[in-house]
C-alpha cells in the first residue's frame, strides 16, 4: 500500500529562474564594458607612475558636456516614467530630448578634443594625452551605440509600441543609457583626479 501511494505522488518540477535573453545579453555587455574601462584605468595608473607624464588642465567644455549628459539621464528617466503611465506625447518628447542631448554631448566632446589640440595635447606624443583621447573616444563610441538603441526606442515610442504593458524596449534603453552616464561620471572624476 505504501509503495502504491509513493507511485501516485507526482513530483512537481523545480521552479527555474528565467530572465529575458535580451536583458541578459545587455548585462553581459555592460560587464565587458566595465572590464574594458577597468583595465584601461589600471594601465593608466601604471603608466603614470613610470614618469614622463604631461600634466594638463582638462578643457572646461568637458565640465559642460558632463552636465548635458546628466540632463540626458533625467530626460531618459522621465521617458521611462511616462511610458509606465501611458503618457505617449510626454514619452515621445522625453525620448527625443534625450536623443538631442546625446548628440550635443558628442559634439561637445569633439569640441573638447579640438581644445586639447589647441593646448598641444595630441593623441600621439605623451601617454597622458593618448590615454585621455582613448578614454573619451571609447566612451564616445559607446554613446553612439546608445544613440542607436535610443533610435529604436524612439521609433517604437512614435509607433505607440511602448506602453505600460510593453516596457521591455524602454527598460533596455534606460538601463544602457544610465550606465553610459555613470561610466562618464566615473571617467570624468578619474581623469580629473589622476591627470
């Protein structure tokens, strides 16, 4: 009788953890970016300690571009909140502002590079200048990729495919954009501190 009861008991499958595969890939990508900049930061500090390091003042425009990028994080968060509330006109406005601020940031970074050239700080020459261009250039490349992600989210928003019931695309966009903003703040403080 005991054996019969044991046979009638159905084992329920264990609950598995599930994660959106696109979000998982995004998080893996973010980890690789962190590792890239961590290795570059380490190389920077090691090379700086060796001497022959040109010290220069960071052009003021990088301060302003930092403010622009922080504002873009505010507008991106605004877009996210509007998507959750199904406020489509506000969502379109907020995501468009974020995109425009991202473009302004890139233009300001390019202007900052021109200011560096005016200060005789070049990509080739002293390692301090080379590292500065590499850090800001790599981050600029990632901002361009962030703008591409924003374009897809903006198209979805304008086609009303982003809503409180369909947040996936805006969540991915918000995560990546805020990450890029935090990464820039880290780089900005790092370069200010160790230049």
